[in-house]
């Protein structure tokens, strides 16, 4: 049976009310995690209200090697 470890990554958005994402920065972070064997399995935003968000929460997993 496969076993996994999980990693929770919080990406803070920018701007006065939030919601602005630096695409090149987030893409670099995602690529770095992928190179380390992490696979994105879920993501969501933390809604601040009125459609604005302050951060994105991403859940990654990778197989444990024995």
C-alpha cells in the first residue's frame, strides 16, 4: 500500500484589498515544489468578503519512499 506525506502551502495575495497574484512568482513556487516531487491535489482561497481574497491555500502530496 502506498503511503503519502502532505504539505500545506499558503500563498499571500498582494494589493490593498488582496486578490492580486504575481503569476510568475506563483508559477516558480509551483515548479519548485513539482521538482521536489510534490503534486498539487487541492487549492482554495480564503475569502475576505466582497469577492476579495488575502491568500490561497494549496495542498500537495508526494509518495513516501521506504
